């Protein structure tokens, strides 16, 4: 039986082995000299306490808001709740949206994120909520607002009269601008055959609509003459869509423009006997090009391929009399036949003849160019709308993240109301002068746009705030910088250096209108 001494020795040996398993002994091999755990723990605790104290001191010394934040020209955002504020007259006012906040500050305003504790400190006075209901909460950059966009007003329908017509306006920027190009874009040899409840039209590739006037002739005969034998049924469109196009000269069989049609020709010889007024002639020039003419009372006149098809319909024949080029020498001194009318020059085929069995989308396209006769347009046609996405309002698609500062114009341009278009699918009238009134960039017409369908009012107008804002009005006046053009609503929104881009009123009018963006409207208290 082990003695007490043996038991103590065994216990001591077991303890030393256990300690040696966790702690590395010293080089002398004596396990009792191994480092003690407490020697490592105590310094760690001391360092942790120092770090905590340092962070605490940093938090006490570092302010929760930058110095002078209450007087800065900034939109103030609560870091915790993301509520937007503006400082007006020494009071912190919640603001409905970012557009209202910008309007209450001077130009080139910034954004400052402040701790909630600083905003609700005892020394900070709070005022009522101000702003413009339904004003935009996201604004396009100044660069994007100054960049032209591609506008496409589209009707999607078939040839069945009385069926509903789907209508949508597309304002396309960036890579989406090419959606109304390519194969769907009409060439000079193509045209649309469309019909409203009242009339039928030929729409050429430059976006000009020509009414097809039968004048007692068969409508089928006129359509056959205008489009050729491959034409189909007309596509049903709305008057609003037709208004986005330029209105050209009506097209009819030109019997009235050929005095004495069918009677013998008695002028200078044209190289064959039995010539009659209205005859179609052709001659080959020295370069081998075939030239076409129509014989009028004063001699042969050059004629375009399109007009030649109309005259051929009068003859009920496309046959032409071949003559020598020398017999046509006098034609160079005479104006081409129907040269005063803006009809197509080339013969055309119907680009939307598929509407006989399926719906198709026909789009009037405006890319931002203005010519001597007005907006430079194009035409696109496809089986579906050019973009199959949803953004903006129900009838308007705007490429997300884009917008523009536009001026609704008529004719060749000039004055007109200025709007801010955002990707909400609304256009907001913008005050362009500093007297509190909305105005055009040229001091001319304002308000209504011509030729288009008026969009529904998209929200409550800010209205007048006379006497309602109290101290807020005075604060906003103090926050404004200067006067004149630097203190306009456009400048406060960040568009002081942006020239509004012209957009035909018929296109702009298809966008629903939002509230007026002005400093006075932004000062209006809400919920009082």
C-alpha cells in the first residue's frame, strides 16, 4: 500500500505534466519556471482599457455635426432617419423632396449628413414641414439635362376600325436611343399608310403626313398610285399621334394640275406624232441615266418618280413614250412638275402592310434637331413598342436615371414654356426668371403647347405662399444668393448654365404635367 509520501510525489508529477502540456517550460527544463497565464492577461486588460478610453475621448472630442452646419448652403439629411431638412430663418424645416429643398437654397447647394442627436439637440429650433407636393425626389444631372434625348410618339394598332389604339411616348437616352433606329427606321422608299376616323394619310420617311384626297377618284386607285400594287390596309391611328407629325401637301391624282389634260399638244415637236397633254415621256442622257418627263401645254417638264406614279394612274397605264434627249432640251428651263409640293420624290412602298393581320407600332421620332420648316423628324415601325420596359407614368417611358431641361416650341422654335422632365414621366414647369412668375426663355408664349394632347395634371400645384410661410419665407430669402439669372428656379436646381433644349409642343404635350417648380411654391407650409 502506497504511503502518503508516495501519493504526494505522484500528485506532484501529474500536476507538472499537465502544466507542461499547456505552458512551455523555460530552457532550464524546470516547469515551475514556465510563464504564468496572469502575466499575459493583465497587460491585455490594461491595453483594452486604454483603447476604450481613447475611443471614448475621441467620441467626446469629435462633434456629431460639422462646425457651421446651421448656416451652410446645404440640404441636411438625418443620418439615421434620412429625413431631409433645410435651415430657414434659424429654424430647421423638414422638406418634402429634394427638388423643394434645392429651390429653398441658393445655387450650387450641397448635401450634408448630420447625426440625429445633433438635429434634435435642445438648442436647435424646428419649424413646420415645407415643400411642393409631388415635386421630383430625384433630379437629373446638369450634364444629362443638357443632353438631347430621342423622343418617339407611338401608336400600336391594326387595320380594324374601332379597335382600341395603344399609345405611348418614349423619351430615350444613352444606349436606348438606338431603339428607334436600324431596320425599323423608314427609308425614302418607304411610307406608312394610316387612317384616322376622318381621313387617310401617307406618312413619308421624314415624318410628313400627306392627306390622301380622292377628289372623286377611287380611294383604292389613289392608294395604288401612291404605294404601288403591294399596298395593304391602312393602320388605325389617333389624331394625337398625327399631330406629332408635320402636315404636308395633300396627295391626289393631279388632273387639275395638268390644264388641257388629254387634248392634242401643239407646242414644239417632242419627237413623235399624236402627242397629247399629260403624256409621260422618257429619254436617256449621255451618261445612260433614264430621265422622266410629263408633257404640259408649255412643253415637257421633269417629273419625280412619285408624281409619275400619280400621272400614270390617270392614264391607267405606266407606259412612257421614248424620245430623244435633244427633244427634251427645253425641259431644263422649266420647273419640275409639282415642284411646289413637298410630296416624296421617290416611289414608295407601304412599310406597315402587316397590319392586315397583326398590330404594329408606328412611331414619330424626334432626335433634337430643328430645321427651317420645323422639327426634323423620322418614322419607325415595328411589331411591338421600341422598348418593352416600365418606367415613369403609364403612358410615358423615360430612360431611368435620365431627364432634360426642355422648352416646348412650335414651328421653327422660338419662345415657349420651360419644363424639367424626369424619369418619373412628368414634366414640371420651371420658373426661368427671378420675379416669382413662370416665364419662357425668350419672354414669349408660355403655358399651353400647340398641336398635341394635353397631359393630365400630375399633382397639386405649389401655389402662392403669400403670408403662409411666415418666418420661413424670410429665411429662404436670406439663403438665396444674389438676384437675376443666378437666382432663378433653374439655377437653384443646378441648371443655371443649362440652355433648355427645344422639343415640339406636340411631343411635350403628351407628357403629363406636374406642379410648378418655384421658390415661392417650395416655401409653402404643409399640414397646416
